[in-house]
């Protein structure tokens, strides 16, 4: 992920993020996460404030729904299964 541009308006400056294919390091991290998930007997998803900060609620919900993992929150968020 890299910041490519910014927009300045009445609300201040907003950085516009664009997503690029994962780097080799990111691919290795993804492989490690997948391996740990496959080995886990009771995997869970821990959702914290960064989920809201970065606007990832829909992605977190989709991950939980698709994997069927238990979800725990560190703060009050919209209800997840």
C-alpha cells in the first residue's frame, strides 16, 4: 500500500491511498498467517479500534462470516456474528 496523492479541502488534507499487489514480504506474512490459521484448533478474530479508524468494518465482517471464526471486540462495534 502506498500514498500516491492528497486532497486539500475545507476539512483539511486527506491522503488518497492506492493499493498495489503485495510485496514479497507481505506475501510471506500472508503465508505465515494462513499456516497459523490452519494449525489453530480454535481461531478467533480480535477486532480493535483500528478497524474503525481505517474503515475496515465491512472487511472484518466478511472475514468473520466467510471463516466462521469467533469474534471478540476490544470496544463496542456494530454486532458481528
